[in-house]
C-alpha cells in the first residue's frame, strides 16, 4: 500500500466530509432520545418503533415500492426495446432524430416533464393516483434504461444473433435465448437505476399524484414543512441503509464475476 | 487404389447442389457481386479465395440467408432459396469470430441447434456426444467458451455447425485466429471431418495456401467476379489470367509479343538483343499479339554454365538471395534490368551453396514450364 501525501490526504478528507457529514448527522440524530432534533439526550431506538406505528408513513412507503417496481419494470421493457431498435435497426428513416430525441428527457427540467404529464392526464380524463405516477415515472426513467442498454448493445457481437438464426431460431427466439441472457447485466442495472430514480422522485410525483396515493418523498417533504421530527430521521436512515446495502451487493457481485472470469481466461490460456 | 476420381464438375449429368444464377448484389452504389454464375456439387470442399473486399464473404452471407441477391437467384437442390429465411435453411455456418454463446457451456452450445428442432432428448444427447467425439472435445463438454483455448473454441464452433447435419456447411475464415502450426493441423482435421461426414463445405479464405490444401475446387475472386474456378493444381499450373497467376503463389511475369512457330508453340520477342523465348500454349495467339509469359520460380533452373539442351536460357547476375531454410529463392537481374526469380531446394548445407551475390548465372526452363497468357 502506498502512503498518501499530505495534499492527497487533505483532499480526500475534505471531499468525503463534504459528501457524508450531512448524512452521518442525520443517522446520529435518528437515534436521539429527545424529541428536539438539535439537542442530544442519549441513545434510543424509540423513533423507529413509533415509525412502525405511523400508518400514514407505512401507506406511503407501500405506494412508493409498488410505483417503483411497476414503473421500473415497464421502463426496462420499453427502454430495452427502444435501445434494440436504435442499435440494431439499421439505417431507417429518421433514426438520427429518434436517437437524439430519446436522450432529451435526460436534460428536460423535471418541473416541465411533471407539468406536461399533468396536462396530459387532465386532458384524457385520467384520475390521478398510483396509475398516473407509474406512467409518469416510466416516461422519464425509460430513457435512462435505454442509454444503459444501448451502450451494452453497441459492443455486442452481432454474429451471435446471426449464429442463433442460423441454428434455427426465429428472430424472437434469438433475442430471448441469446441476446437477452448476454445483455442481462445491463438490463438489470437499468432496472435498478429506474427503481432508484422512481424511489426518490419528488417533483414529478407531486404533479401526478392524487389524494388517493402519496409517495414517501412527498410525505417526507410535507411533514418536514411542519418541522423536522426524529421520526423522519429514522425513516431516512432506513432508506439510506436499504440503498447502501443494494449498491454494495451489486458492486460485489459484479466484481466477483469479473475476477472469476479473468482467472478462468488465464487458466484457459495456460492450457493452450 | 480407388480409380474413380471425385470430379462431379466434369460430369455433364451431375446435378449441382448449389447454383448461383446471374447473381448480382449491390449495397447502395457499390456492386459487391457482379452477375455471377457458379455451380457447387454435393460432397465438394469448395474454396472462395480472394483479397478482402472481393465479395467472397457476401457470397457466403447470401448462402446463409443474411443477405438477399439484388438480381438473379440462388438454388439449393434445385429449389430457389431467396425467400427462405436463415432459420429455415438446411445450411449452417461457422463464423469467423466463432460466435459461441458465452452464457452456455460447450455441450449446450452444440445442442443449441438441435433443441430448436425439438429433437427427442435421447437422440439429442447421442448426437451431441457424437459431435464431441468427432471434434475430440469430450473432456471440455462442461466448460464455458472463455474457459477453453482458441483451438478448442474453433472445434466447438465446428461441432455446433455440424450438429444439425446440414446439406451445406459454410466456413468463414475458420482458421484465421489460429497460429500457423495449429492452423496447418486443423486444415487436415477439417478435411478429415469433411470426408467422414460427407457434408458439402464452402470455405471463405484469403489464405491461398489454405484454399489449395483443403479444397477440391477453388474459385479465385476479384471485384465481385469469378476469375477462375478449377482444381488447386489447375489454378496453380494453368492460371487463365495474369491476375490468378499473380494471386496464387509466386510467379515471374515476362511481357512480350507472340509469333506462332511449330504446331502449338510460340516464340516470344521480349527484349531488344535477347533471343526469343519458346513456350507451348493450348490457346491461340495472333502474330505480334501482346502476351504475358508466367513462369513459377521453382520451374526455373539456375546454373553456372549454359545448359546445352536448354530451350530457354538467359544470363544474368545474382541480385538477392532469400534463404527460407528448405528452399532458397534467387533474384537474378538480367542485363535489361528485369528480375527473374528462381527457386531451388537446399539439398546441400548453406556453406556449400554454389552461388552468391553478384555471381553471373544462367537461368533456363523448358517450353512447357511457362504459361502464355493474353492479359
């Protein structure tokens, strides 16, 4: 291991302090005995217990999870299809325009996306609720999925699909049996990305949600306007924990797969 | 000895397995295949040979069904296969990159095509085991493609494409990724497997040695046209054009003007102050017609004195020597600046070599050694 120079040590400390001190403070105060957020009165887990009693938060959490699962699944299907056509469709008319347009929602201000969706839902007379949030989240997260999946498809050896056709697959079978299993890691990470985007979206959800369905970020935001409570800290800590565990697991799995593949390739090269 | 030589292309009664009928293929403005007609017969090992961009890969992709002819038709066993999609053709292909499915092991890669035909489980297992035996891969059946070596991957690709017992197997530069030694071994293995299975093979290659080694017939292609289609020995000994003579192996080309001498023999004026050369030719040339004389270096004899009975003999001095171990190629410069290559087998040790740089030497060859070509 190399020792870091004093300059690098300072940069590292400053950078990580900047990133993580707010979250660390939030986690610490979620275990605070006192009802006052800014005064430390000893360690306690009672706010986690109270959170479990709060039906409004539990309902919002359940809505959020359902919205995230449905919208990310839908976005993954649509985004993968779009990516496939963009990369594999050859030079059809308007392809450059379409592939440019697919990236547009990435840079579109969320307020505008939310507002235009609201107008659409009112225009077609769709009652706002879980369905409208799912549709809205699918709309803005599918372009992220298609970016992730198309970057994988670009490096995908097309002769693999031709080989599948050659061996008797219909184009649909070739996609299901060969292409999909090979690009699966990209599709899964696209799904995870869409899931987290949906999980923490506040702006678009607040435009498209109705009285019957409120997501967790909206609930937290409106609760905080009445004053920060230790319950909110506890809830946020749980969300941080869930996301951290997910990210670490995903990176460990992909790193182990990579290391194993490299070892096997070296072993194969030795036997040559 | 088996007296019946395999040569269905000389039998007018033989029905070709594949027929290209005036096939043209254009990509935009670019003509990849130009009004090409060709017959390939059952059990043939047919090689498409040419430089990159000559259209050989396009021909193969049209046979596999990945490209459709712009004009003309391709027939397989007398049936027009243009409207048949690749997954419905009794044709399988071995890809240049092998295109092994990385998520499946060797066994499942080979079984992939059979599963698409809903073959009964027992028959399928037997067939896969048979293919593993044929390609000597029994020990690697459970390995993934990235866990085996390049040569083994090549054999998996071959086994997978042969598993469905296709009428026709296409091989796209199958040995390009292997090193020279392994490539030579694999060439003989391919021929062996082709004979055992009796499948018609069409191989695409840019390596003329490979084409000559494995093929029963070779088609030399250039710019979307067939330059010559013949057996390897005819392609080498009787090229029909300067292009083919030059593309296959090493050759000396001498330009000159032909004059008819005795029956089937021509004398060629080729340089001021030099005696005319003599060559036999089946093709006829008009008096004074421009011609090219193609002579293989190994058919040129190099000697210190003028051989007494030589029909063609020219004097020059050794300009360069390429020592290849088993052979040496002498580059001999004639008085008018022409370089003629002569090849001899190194039957003696190098220290006893008869000629060295700047030595005056005589080059000679017989009247039948050279091929007289019009263009």
